[in-house]
């Protein structure tokens, strides 16, 4: 059963130069309860595509293809998420607190799937009403 939606910065931890041990332990312990959002998958692929050709880019492509993709279900930004995102975006903008569009998509996917959003940038998501956020770092 899914319980957590992982943000890009959490999925990237295992291949970072200084991975946070707490994140790695939690990922190993609950990987079968984790998913990623389609916008996170996009960010990972896009970031990798921006790298110059070479060993590091190849290693990241292998990590995404061989570890991330088979390990985590990729949840879509579907109609329910779009509706939730629109309502939340309007609420935030009317309060003078705009949020990055992609963060709103990720938050909406977590909300409509009743998942805890795991990120090392919790403050980016605290404005979203009803969203439960954890920082494993």
C-alpha cells in the first residue's frame, strides 16, 4: 500500500555526492510504500538531459532506468490532481502566496492520493492546505 510521495530531492539522494544517511535508511525501510509523481519523473529526466555527455550522465541515466523506474510507481497528474491544483493555486494567489507551478502539481498528486509528501524542502510545500509533509533529512 502506498503511503509516501517522494519529491525530486529525495529520489536524488542515493546518487548525491553526500547522501543523507537518514534518507537512505528510510528509503530502504519503506521503498515498497513509496511512489513518485509524474512531474518528479519529468524533473529527474530533464535534469539528467541537461548534463553534458559523459560518465556522470550515463550513471544517472542508468540509476533512473534501473533503480528509480522499476522501484517506484509513477502517479499521473490527472483530472483529479488538476482540479485540486487549480483550487489550491487560486486560494494561494488570492492570499498573495504564489507557489511554483510544479510544486503545486506534486502537492496535488499527494493530496488526491492521500499520501505524505517527503521532501528536504518542506517550506516549499507548507502552504498547501491539508498536505502532510515529512523531511527525512
